[in-house]
């Protein structure tokens, strides 16, 4: 075997180290072919965007009615199951009606007496009419007979009204549901003394299908949405669209869609917000009064919106939205943006971006304004650019 000199060994080691160093620098991948870093970009093109507002809200019954007695007496029976659904006009309570039956009988008897009295008064008036014609009685006697007949006829009308009042009061002894809905527990039990129009309700009925959702929207949010739609081409919907969806307290989506009923015309000066009300079908009673929900209202559609991914937008020291783009010459430029609102995972940009601009969304840490960058089309869920991945190592 030939002998290798010590100098040759040293030279070989130095050459090997130099080769390794060069390979290590190339593997870093922080620069492209001309020494520019690779960055992932998204090309901005006009697209259809649904403009929405997400607002906090509370569920409110469609109708609420406190059940109260209209006559006084002792509660004799409860005729419903607590917590059940009741129909309008369904009997709920029975008040002891003994006195009211007697009052109706008395009024009926007085009516019969009045009818009998009018027969006598009419016969007398007819006789006096004949006698007066023959001038056998004075004018005064004739006038008295006619007045007596009129009083008797008026007494019949009064007694008929008394009978009707007694019949109504008797009907009130059976307390019925004023509206349809779900009834609460009974606040009083059999044997309790109740009085007409008392302050304490016997029970409460709430109509829950459909149900209202009341929301508060700040005036600034409303103005932002109005500006976002200014000059936009509507596509079948207006600013006051009726489509509303709900997210429940546990984060789940309510499966049924609601409709916007109205928006208040005035702003509350104490809160700076206005109230919106939506109506939702609630056949399975999933929505209960007082629940907190988040409502998403479709405010309109912009046919040619410029949407920039949120990951490509940052804020400067003044809080202004900015983005980095790669121009046609491969130079990184910083743009100041005016953003209106979020649309999904994007910002709706009103100015600062033009169609065809390439916005950097990956490798922002390697891009510098005024320097070159190698733009690589960014695909969601794809591997990030090699330069960024290598640099991370």
C-alpha cells in the first residue's frame, strides 16, 4: 500500500470541510435562485361575498300572558298539567260558582217580573188611549199611563243586561287560557281565595313557537356595514335581508333559519345601539326564553369584493391594517389597507389592494419591503415554501 504524506491528509480534510460548509448553506434554502427568499402568495381576484353581522341576542317569547281571575271566589280545581302545552280557550281553573249561579237565577227572575209588569202597563196604556180619544180621561192620566209603559220596557232592558252580566260572571268562574303556549307551574292551589284582577298571577303562559330573538347592534357596526355595501352590486338581496341564523350557547348551530322582523329606527342614547328582532320557528322547544345566542344576519351581497386572507394582514404601530405584496418585478411592497369587516377567514378590503395583486400569506418573516422575493402560489394545507421550512430548522 502506498504511503500518504501528512500534508496530503491535511489538504484532504480542509477540502472536505469546505465542501460540507457549502452544502450546508445551500440546504438552508432561505434564498431562491437570485438570492431572494421564497414566499407564499395569494393572487387577489374580485369574488362574490356575503356580508353578515354577528350580534349577541336573547330569546323572547312571542307572547306572554299572566293568568288572573276576573271574579272572586275559592279555587275549586286546577284543570291543567303544569308545564304542558295549552290551547287558547282551554279551561285552566274552576272557581266555586255557587254564588254566581244564584246571581244568574235572581237576575233571570227579575227579568221575568219586568216582562210581566210591561204586559200590565201596555194594556193600561192601550185602554187609556181609547178613553182619551173619547175624552173620558184627562190628558194627565193618559200621559202617566204612557210613561209607566216606557218605564216597564226600560226595566226589561235593564234586567236583560243584569242577566247577561250574571251569565258573564258565571262564565268567569271557569278560568281559560287567553293564548296558546306552554304554561308554568300553578302559583296557587285548590282552596285558595282569589279576587278579581288580583296582582298575583295564577300561572303564566308563554308562546314559544315561533319565538323572538332580540339583538343589539351598535350604531358604528351598522354604519360600517352600510359603507361596505355602498356602491356594491346587489345580487338578489338588499341591505335589510331577512336571513338570520343562530349559534347556541354551547357553540352548536341552530338548525332552523329565522327571519328579521324589524330594526329600531332610533339609537338608544345610553348604549349607542339599536334593537333588532328576528323570529325563529321552535317546534321542538329547543329555544327557551332568556337564552343567550349569537345571531348572524345576512346584510347583503357584494358581487365584486376583494378578500384578503387574515393571515396576510397585520397592524402597524398606529393600528392601521397593512399587507405585503410582490409586484410584477418581484419586489416586496407594503400596502396600507382599509378593511370593512371579516368575511369568513378573510378581510373585506375597500382600498389599498387591486385585482391581480399578489399578497404574501406565508413566509412573511423573510420578506422585506423594497427587497426581492420569489413568489410561490400558496395552497391551503400544502407544505409551506422550502425556504421558510428550512429556515425554521
